[in-house]
C-alpha cells in the first residue's frame, strides 16, 4: 500500500542556552505510515515520543531530515513547508489529539466541539447537533454542554478536547496520550472512535501510556531508545 507519510533521517535537537549545550531528542529516524495503519510509538519516558509527534505536526522544526506527506494537493515536505501550508493541512487533513485542552475563555463546550465542522462548511445548527452527540458519546453531561470548559475538571476538559479533535475525520491523526485522565467509559468511546476512523482509512501515529487500551488497533511499533534512537519492530 502506498504510504501517506514517509519520514527520512529525521532529527530534533533543542539548544539549552542556559547550559550552553544541545539536548538531542532523536536522530536518524525513518519510517512510513500507510492509510488505515496504526503506528504505536513506544520507549522510556523522556526519550522523545511526544517531541516526535510535535515535530511531525510542525509545532517543532526538525534540524535534519524529511517528513514527506502525500496531501490531496500533492507531496509536500512538512519539515520545510511554508507556515501557511501547514496551517491549511491542519485545518483539512492532519489532526493532533492531546490530553490537554487549550480552551478559549467564555466559549461554551458545545461551540468549541462544533467549530471544526463549521469551518469545514457545515450548517451551524447541524454542527451543533453533531457536537452534542459526541459530547454525549464521551460522557460529558448535558448540563455542561453550554458551560465554559475553563471551569471543568481536567478529565472533563479532556473529553471536550477528544470530541473536538475527532468530530471531523482527518487523513492523518497524531495521538499524544489521549487516554490519560479518562474514565473507563470515555476510554471505550475513544477506542471505538479510533477503530471506526481506522476502518475509514485514517492513518494514525500514537503515544499511549497504557498501550493495552489500543492493542487491537496496532499494526506496527516504532521503539525510541536513548542510544539506539529508533528501531522499527514489525
């Protein structure tokens, strides 16, 4: 199957100015991901798993290597693409799911979740109905739907974040510890949604503290190690 993402010789280094030295996150990392494939990133804490996801999403700039992504408009190197192209791909093709919600003040939870659908051209009323459905699926109580997530607990904020991130299927989905702080019901809803997206052909790369949550979805594993920085386990 043709890959949707091809990573070649990727490296990320942080300059620690107060120490006068560099911190090497990973180097020489290469792997591919195909549509409908679920790739698990694993390795000890601090080895660079979340950093890798943020580099693929282009929140961080790599210091070397390529991130070839086969977009609907053609092949593009995410490592060097213009910011405007990255912003467009984030709106239309590449999703990032994290355990943290950056909620805007005085914006109701249901409006935050509905926003991706509205930006994609969906009717506002239909988008709101769909947002409420997903909030319910992830276990957010109806009386919280019109409330501001800035007042929610961490677990409830995470449910809102998941509903927003997964309401509109993307072609590539990056998952950074999305099950952290979730109760059992929300974890089951998340796994069911990921299985549905996988069946639709969405490619996924994820970091999970408890990989057993998604054991039935994993196709391959990339193991990051402090010294042998990347190894692909078939």
